[in-house]
C-alpha cells in the first residue's frame, strides 16, 4: 500500500496497539509474521531452488511427461522449424501410417534418448523409422507438442542454443535446460511474491507446495514456463485489488499477459482477467470513472493476445491431433458435429462423465483420485465463494477478482476437455481421454487467493455476528 491509505492503516494499528497492549507472546508472533512478509519473496525463491533442485536431482533423465517430444520440438526450433511439417519417422505415440508431423532435430538426441530409455515416455522416436537427413539432422515426430509456440520454451531454447554453439554433448544440454528452467521458474516466483503487499505468506506457501514444484519447476516442457508466467501474472493482477498501480504497471501487466497467451493457447482465457484492473483501480483510487489509459493498455494487450492466438492456431490447426487415436479427418468431423445440437450434447455428456468419474490419462475408464480431488476442491471453492458473496458487506474487490478468476479457470478446464475430445480421445471409449492433474496446476495460485480472500470475508462476517449477539 502507498500514500495516505498506508499511513492511515499504520495510524489505526498504532492506536489499537496503544489502547490495547498485546501480550508479549502476541508481539513476538506479529514480529515473526512481519519478518516473514518482508523476506517471503526471497524465501520463496530459495525454497523453490532447493526443493526444485532436489526433485531435479532425484528425477532420472527421460522421466518427465512427453519429454522426448518436447526435446525434439525445442531442437527443431533452434534449427529454424518454427512450424511443424509432415515427417515419415514414427514414435510409440505417433505410430500410424499418416498424420505424423515434426521437424529437423539433431540425430544425437535419438541416440541419447535410447541410451537412457526404460519405457517411460512413448514419444521417443523409433530408430528404425528415422531416415537420414542433411548433415546430422533428421526429421522426428512430435504431434502433441507441435502447436506449442517457441515462447513456451524460452528458457530451454536458451540452453539448447548456447549448448549447440559450445558443442556440448546432448547429455549436458539436457541437464542445462532443466537448470535454466528452474532458475527462470524461481525468478518468476520471487517477482510474483515481491509484487504483492497482501497474502505474501499464503501465496509463498502455495508456490512451495511439492506437487506444484515436482517436475513443473524444472521439466523440459512447455508447461513449466507456462505455469511460472501464469503465477506471476496472477500476482500482478491481484496486487491491483488492494494497491494503486501506475499506468506503466498496467503496460507491464499487459505484456506479461501477452506472454501467457503465447505460452500455451489453452490458458489464453486467463488473460481476460487483466481487463478487471481498470475497474479495480477505480475502487482503490476512489475515482468516479475508469482511467482510460489503463483501460486502453489492458484492452490493447488483450486484443493482441486474441490476434496472436488466431494467427498461431490458423497456421497450426491442420495437424492439431494425435493421429494414433484421432485422425485429422475425424477431428474435422467432430468439430463440425459441435455445431449440431446432438453432437454438442454428446461432447458435453462425455465431458461430464469424465469429470464425475475422475477420468485421467493413464486410467482410460477408471477414476483417478488426484483428478477427483482436484474437482472436489474446485467445487468447495465455488461453495465458499457463494457463501462469501452472500455474507459480504459493502464493495469487495477481492470477491470480484475471485469470481472472475474462478469462472475463467473453469472455462479453461472446459476447453481442455473439449480439446482432448477433439484431438485425443478414442471414440469407442466413454468420456474424454487424456486429462492430467498438471493441467490444473497453473490455476492453483489464483484459486488459492480466491479461497483465502473468501475465507477471510466469512471469518469477519462470523465475528461480526458474534459481536452483535
């Protein structure tokens, strides 16, 4: 908080402390909490480095989701293949006659992958299918990562590029890419907590939850950088709920939002939450109307995000499918059926079935406890939000943020299920195949903030009710 508002809060706190002296134990606790709030950005970054480094050291090479497909995609980007093209080589995951796409990759990655392969990742290229290419380059398949933009691999591209210039062995480049990702992830966590003036401790502890750090903090994957940037973006938006922010801040926020949209298109709807910032600032600043410059900045970057998604998906949509399960023709047919009430109803029923049964990627027809727990937590969050909304007194900007983020998060999950139905799910099986718990992770921080602020509203309401009685 800045200016008069901050001074007012300090004055109120001083008055309360003068009138009602706290016991020594309470003063000590408050001092510890104040110290934690001050140093939480650094503690979060150090905790991320230590815990993420531990997980990195304990994770064998090739034991992160779709790792070889991501490796091939990054290598192809460093050789200029920003867009994928049809390839003849195959993998266990892309082992069909037609429909495989990929790019030019250093052949050393094929040999290295098979030297450590133990059956974990099915996206590894089949050596017998690899045809000789120009120099040391070969065409390798990576359908499931082909639509990821280069932005989502920025830290790993840096490691691959420098490693290639220095002619390092691919084993060293692999580890360097993981370390580079961990450093960038830790930096984003530091900046995210640093930008906050409230809920620093709760946000820092949420960021340090082991499930959010395991693999996500260092994995060679588009998900790692996406999660880091979404967390930073969420913190930047949440700051505007309580604090005055400058026009320059709104421009920076819009730029980070654009990076979110360019990382993984499925999380692009979250960018829309930054359109709240001018409205939130109207309440915080006590203005009569929304600041036009702030609105123009956030709306402008929102439009740029939509334009980027439209251009990128138009150039990549022709191969956005997993040909082993769904051909491009079948995907087109399903997309056409969505315009028909019966086809749309079938897709909705499949998504609902998958949610109710906790259908996951590795358990096609059975349930996954992690997915069920994730949806149970989401349902509980909605209940808390409803109760907090009914109990609110006056205007609560944090509730506006909480509702918008939650609804956009639900929209992201619905689009994820729809994309998996269109591109990945076998029509002969019930529900929707392919859902994984890691798709929930980028939404975790925003949902945690929504839960914390709503629980605080309910607590104040309960205390006021007791005082009235």
